[in-house]
C-alpha cells in the first residue's frame, strides 16, 4: 500500500491523528466548505471523526482522502483523494484547499496526481466526481483533467453536476 505521493510542489500522504488541528483549519472554514455536502465541521471533534472515517476507508480500500502538504515548508494546505461512494456506484475524486492557496494550480496538481495513481497504480477503470454548479473553481479543475459532465443530479442531498473520467480516455494533462 502506497503511503506517499509527491508532485513538484506537494506531498500527499494519509492523515495521521496529529493532523486534526491543521485539518480543522479548512474543514471548519465556512468559506472553504460552503459548496460541499456536509458544510463546515462545527468542532475539532467533527474533524477528528472525519479523519477516523478516512483512516477506516484507507484500511478497507487502500486509498482515501489524504492530507496535502507543501513540499517546500511541510505546511498542511488541504486534502485530496479518492472515496468509494457505494450508494452512487463510483469512486469519487475530491480536493479542497485552505483559502490562501486557491488560484495557484495546487488543486489541479493534487487531483492530477490522484488520477494518475487511480489509473496507473490502483488500476481503477473509471473515476467520478461531483461539484455544486456554483463551484466554478472545482468544475474548472475537473475539466482541465479531462472529466466530462454527465448530468445534473442531487448527490448526498446537494445540487450537483456529476462528472466522470475513464481510464481508457486520453491521459489528462497537468496544466
């Protein structure tokens, strides 16, 4: 089981229990979490439960949402990864960053690393993703990676655009 993914500017690794306070900085941020299913965590205990879920998912599937660290400083700047959404029948790619790191291409870089990991190392045939229609930044990242919009739907109670990417399609670009 892989325990780290490195890109030019990022280190992605599974969450550790010591990451809870750093993770609460974005999971508890109402702006970062405004267009997500669950909304912001109300307490650090909510974030602790979230990280415990990610740990269980990691043990069950060999992948999950991982913390994103700046390769230069080691600072925690967000999370990205894959989750099995059994109720919907797809493996979901997700990503989010602390606000000060928005607009620098880091979400695309992290998501691209997970697409490569999914197709090249985990041999997953198809990835799904969903975003609120007002989440233009996330939609732009998914489109850059080659995901295509399949439909407008309600996912986990949230108005969403559902995307997919097949492994046999042309490889996404990092740009």
